[in-house]
C-alpha cells in the first residue's frame, strides 16, 4: 500500500511526474516575489535637513512635522549644513514632540530605518531634571501603548549616558557612553520578521560620533540588538514616527532627520489659506495664491473647472488681464495621501469706460448733410455732450446722434463726452475726440 507521504511526493498530471516538494518550493518563491514587489511599490526615502526656512510659518519643520507644545523651533543657522531644530529646555514624552507627517507601513518582511543628528552641549545639562537629550518614538495606530522608544538617557555621572530601547514589554540598554561637545547620530532600524505567529520584530539601535562639525566619518559608539513580539507593531499601515529632544538633556541642536523603507504621507494636504476674489482693470496684473499644510505637495490651478497649462505652483499670475480671463479660479493640492480643492476665487476684469464709435477723421462738404454719427459706448451711457462742433451741426444729448449740415469750412476737433448717471451723480464717464473737416 502506498503511504500518504509517497503519494504526495509522486503526483502525476497527464502522465508527467510532479513532486510535492517542488510545489512547495514554487509557492515559496511566488510569495517571496510578491513580498518584494509590495516592498518596492511602497518603499521610500525622506531626508529633512532643515535648511529651507522662509519664515517662522514656512519652513521644513512645519512642512514635515506636526509640532506639539512648541517642542521645537527651526533656525536658519546652527545646523551641520545650515538650518536646524532648537529644542525646548524640558519635554513631556507624550505631549512635547514633533510627529513626522510620514507613516511606517508595517508588514512581514518590511524594514524601516530612521535617524536624527544632534549637537551635544554639556553646559546645557540640568542635573536636577531627568531629561533625555534625544529620542525616536514609534507608535502603531491601533494602540498607542505598543510602542518602540529609542533614546539616550543620563546615568548619573557627568556626561555619561546610556543608549536604550524600550518597548511595550521589554527594555534594553548599552554600556555607558561618555559624550563630548560633538555632533552625534541616533539611528533606529525595525525589521518585521514575522515568524511562526507573525509578530516577531528585530529592533536595532546604534549611536555614532560625528565629530565637532557633524561632518566626520561616523564612529559607532554602541549598538543594541533585540527581538520583540508584538502583533500591533508587526502589522500596521500607519505607525507614527516622532522626534523628542531636550536642552536640559544636553541637546543644543537637532538636524538631518532621515527615514527609509515602506513609508507614506500620513495625511492628505489641507488648505491653510484660500485664494481671494480679485477685481482688476483690463491690462492690469491678477495674482492668486494659496497655502497648504502637508508633505510632498503638488499644485494645479483651474479656470472654470479646466486645468491651466503650466500653472503648477502655489500661486498663479495673469500679467495682462483681459475680459476673457474673467471667471472662477481654484487650485487642487495633492500628495500621495490624497487631494484637496480650494474655494473658488472669482476674477472680475473691469474694462474702463470708453467711447466705441468710429473716431476716424471725417470730411463733409459745406451745406451737405453729414453721414449719420452716433456716440456709442461700452458702458450703456445715457447722457451725451459734444464740444467744438462745426456750425450747423447739433447733438441729441439723449441718444448721442449728431446730425445737420455744416455751414463754415474748416478743420474742427470735436470733444465727445458720454456719461452714465446714478441720480444726480456721474457713475461712469468717457471722453474722446473726433476731427471733422468741412470743405
């Protein structure tokens, strides 16, 4: 009698031998390929050097982080290559931080690395306060308490610190490290192994000395490697990445925040200021602008619902507005997490009041009726005047018609006036000249 195992290992289809172990191997290869494709599809790299600083409201910090309790301010100087973050004196770990606008997508096989550089200054350390100079905090969206916290903490001795990693269920630390007034790099790497129950995670922290200016070849001062088991952290599409720092812990500046791995923008953009309605004269410039909160933002302006070619900045300018430019303008702001549309702004192009009659020179024989001439306008004038008419010609002040027979030869420059009244007040008025030659 054939055993079950031998039957499994000798399947046959249309007379072709097919080994069961081969089936398993093919399936394993298939799932490895699928996993790699998923990682490639969502993998990304973010590097923020805090060098972009337009104002206290427009800078790298506010573009890439949600800052709680004024945990940091951005400076245009002090960093390794330019700008940097300046931490508060003291912090509350849960309430004083800067939460990145990116999220780690955790799944089996996913690996995420994050790092932050900081400048240590021993004179800032407050020995009476238990403050950590720097830390990186990971929290799953499903349960905030299932965290991974990587940080530097004082040991009690002057300039002596431990590099530590704490999780929901365990804590790990390195031997003491003596710091000088140098730049240092704090890194945290998370690798979701999965394992039998799908909850195994490898966590690695490393601490580097970057020298006085932050540009020396990184010198490793300590490594922590640990395995944890947590289903909340091993499978979550939106694990937050948060920065902490404290002057009383010795952190003078923070700089060069980096993330790599399967990350996504955490939130779709939001409009902070909408474009305003504009009323401009014909030929004048019209400029719309909008500001939005979010990361990796793109812009597209629309007129009456149709995209405007090349209008892909946060502002849009029409240098020489004309009547055809009038309409409703909106901007759509987008990133990988979604889109948002601004309120519509109406552009009104006001054409200056003018006389639209044919103002070319006219020649009329003496004693002959002139060709019919009517003062016409672009604003619906109802009252008309004409100064300098040849003798024999007259104007109907109500309809703007000039008629008659000129009686004296000569060249006459006639000033035409048209008015639109509102009660006894002139609402709009236009003037023009027309030359009449009588021969």
